[in-house]
C-alpha cells in the first residue's frame, strides 16, 4: 500500500510540475516564424511579451496564449514561392497573438 501511495504521489507531482512549465522565448519565436516564408533563414528580434493567458485547446490540452510584439529579419533574404525579400529585409509585428500547446515534444 505504501509503495502504491509513493508512486501515485510521485506521478502526480511530476505531472503537476510538467504542466506548470512555461514556453521559452525560443519556443515562442519558432511558433511566430512558422507563419512566415523562409522561417529557417529568418530570426525574431526585440521580442516583447505583452500579455499571457492560460487556455485549452478544443481537445482539452493545456495551452498558453501570448500577445507579442517584435521584428522578423531575413538577413539573407528569401526567394521562396511568390516572395522576393532582399537581404536584410525586416518586418515588424505588434499585438500578434500566438498560442502554444503543451505536447509530448514540448511547447508547439
């Protein structure tokens, strides 16, 4: 009985701690870049988190919704489909909403 109780408490504490972890700035930047062309050659700079809200997905998974501002820069440009961004091109974003979902592979 003691063993079952110890295992249960360990599992519950591990689950509780893993749910409370927050996404890193790198996680937020990756999610932002996912919406733009040439995300592999772009980078986010001057990222500012303006607001954070805890929420859930339609399937009940824990999620965090961020309102962010910053800038995206393509230092080498981009020649992907229908975009011809010159090297050093920058694009600002303000009050952009980004939602990250906690999954098996971290925040996505």
